[in-house]
C-alpha cells in the first residue's frame, strides 16, 4: 500500500502543484485512509521532496565550484606557460636594469610603454602577442605595475619583463583553484556518504 501511494501519479501531481489539502483528500477518498494518517503521509512526502530538491541544489552548487576551480587551475597553467615566453625576447635580459612603466596602453597591434630612466622620459613599443596579453592582463587583474628591462647603455631599448609579482599572482591563482576544487570535492564526498543508503 505504501509503495502504491508514493508512486501514485495523481497524488504526486497534486503535491507538485502545491495542493497538500487536495492530496490529503485524494488519499482519504481513494485509499480509505483516516484523515490523520493521510495528513502524515502528505507531510512525509513533502519532506522527502524538499530534501531531494535541497540535495540537488547543493550538489549543483558544488559541481559549479568544481568547474570554477578547474577553470582557475587551467588559467594559472596557461599564464605560467606564457609568462615564461615574455622574458625570452632577447638574451641576458635577466641582467638588465629594471624600471616600472609609468603608463602603458594598447594601440592596434602594438603595446606602448612609457617609462623614465634618470628623470628622462622614454617610450617603447612591442608587438601584441599572447605572452604580452597575458602579462598585461594579469597585471591589470592583480592591480600591479608593469616592469620593463632596459639596456644600461641605451635606455631607449626596453622590453616588458615578467617580474616576480606576476609569478606570485599566478601562483595564488593556482592555489585558489586547487583549494576550491579540493573543498568542493570533499563536501561532495561528505554529502554522498551522508545520504548513502544502507
């Protein structure tokens, strides 16, 4: 009898429409149940339905968190790969003196950097490529200044330099992604253990 009631389409339809009193009346008329018994069955079914919806929503949120964690992880790996390319524009750039770019902007296919060396203003341009787009985008996102490496004997020759700050920001992005992924995985596992049928 219990199994028949819980699978009765008309009863489930009334509950789905938010009509508990009609569902109760339906049980009394169809299965000759007492009013109290019918009321208890309606409440039990409402509780099961609410728990199921709540569980689905919780799992959906955790799945979204996992996707976000994976996305952050993939983005950080992508940034690491391209940051390594930034400093390969010329040999010995690691030994060049560095200066912070006062201003920079994208102009068509070029990125223009303005900087000062010994109180004298300079301007340099570099062609836009994925590595530079990643470095400038990461600096914008983290709110960090861009660093240029310039030739000591010819300060007008300068290139964007991927400083430690950019690598630190990328590492934080990686750690955040992994933590988010691990937390969501843990809570999903705990939820499954909690609702596992004996």
